[in-house]
C-alpha cells in the first residue's frame, strides 16, 4: 500500500473491470436491492454467473472489497458500488499506439519468437482491454504468412474481413485475450502452438479431441483455446470459431509494421467484427491507457529508430508460460 492507496494485483483489476462491465450491462444489471437483502452471497453468485468461476483467491478479493469499504452492513457498500459504476468514457477514434517493452523501448517484430508458448499481452484501445500478440508458425516453428480472410460470426451469420498478418513474414497477429463466451482471461485462455497440439496434456494445457479435430479440418496448425468451457479459436484464420460454446470470434486489433524500424503499432479495430465481450462499442470503456494523450487523441505517428515514445504507447507484458 502506498500513501493509503491499496495495491490491486493486475489479475484482480481485470476481474474487477469485467465485473463492472456486467453490472452496467442492461442484460445483466446488478440488483442493488437484492444485494441489500442477501449481502455478499448475492455478490458472489452474481460474479460467478456473469464473470466466471470464483476460486478461493477471487472470493477473498471480493470479500476484501466489502471489508475495505467498511461494509459492516452491506447497505453501506451501495454508494461505493454506485461510485465505481460510473458512465463509460469514449474515444473519438482509435488511437495510434506503439508497442513497447517494460523499459519503454519499442518492440521489434523480428525479435518476437515464432510459436512462443509464453502469453504476451498488451492493452488496446483502453485500459483492461488485454490483447494477445502472436507470431504464428508451422510445426517446425517456421513463420507462416497469414493472408486476409473472411470471418463468419456464428451468432448472426454476418461476415467481416480480417486483414492478415504483419511483420517481415506477415505472420504477426493480435486478438483479444478475453474469451467471447463468458470473459475468461489468461491463463485460462491461451495459445496452443503446433507442438502442443496433442490430446492428453496436463491441465491447464489439455486440448479436447473435438478441438484438435476442428483445428485439423480448418488447417490450423495451432489454436487459441479457453480451458474454462472449451471455446476454441483459429488464429491462423482471423480467430474464427472452431468449437463452442462461444458464438463470436475473438475481435482483432489491426497492427501496422514499419519496415524501416521494425516497430509495431496498434492502430484500430474492425467495427464490423464483434466487440470485446461486455462492450457495446470498442471506442468506449472505463479508463484511458495511462499513456493516452487526451489532447491529441494519439494520431498517426512514426518513430525513428532508437526513439522512445513519451506517450501513446502500450506495454507488452508476459502472463507466463502455461506449459512449464
């Protein structure tokens, strides 16, 4: 704790953001009156139903929120929940954001390992919008050119175009790391490189046979699979749906690669593709990126080699290797 401000773990922050999204959604609106009547049990049941299974640490986090806000009687929590449940803020347009490492140095596309089992994430377009960064390859870890493809949305039968990969081999892609079924996040949802596409691996790396068969039929050397409920996506073809229960592909973040510097930028999202789970619009959210320049809106910028950005950047972070 610093200066009286509690430090929240990144995973708990993402969980809280997802919970608030559901509380604000008219289809899953949080019932404050029922919360007064039933107390923390209602909050636990609501969170489990709308956000996902609650392990002991997540229950402890929710309990800590109630205790921390002085909810000796749950009624006292209502003003705090109402305060947290503020209206969304909106971006006028998708910002142009460069991807950097923890030291603020721009990431170089040629240095991203092919078929990396480590979960690499950046946030875009707003805080909490975690996104996979993948350099896709074949079974021999050679990069594969990812061409543009038409993606079908099973939910409504509509289609949109995924523009394909970028980088020196056109093999680098970026997709939302929030499962489109019930919002599970890494490590529950993660990338299965080709060499891990085997049935019978230990949990959480177990890949059901139905997912393996669907991948083979789609000619997908690897998949993004969610261990929570079994949803499977094809990152080689726009993160299209391979197996349910999801009925929505993972939204993609459009990348730009500057061949002169080898730098990568996140520059937009497809308005015809599904939105990030729980969002009515990908241009609306609950917090700007910490580097977002509200005065300029982060317009297109091209950095010179060796130049580090002072704003309009997103940090690439590791969520670990689920195969170790």
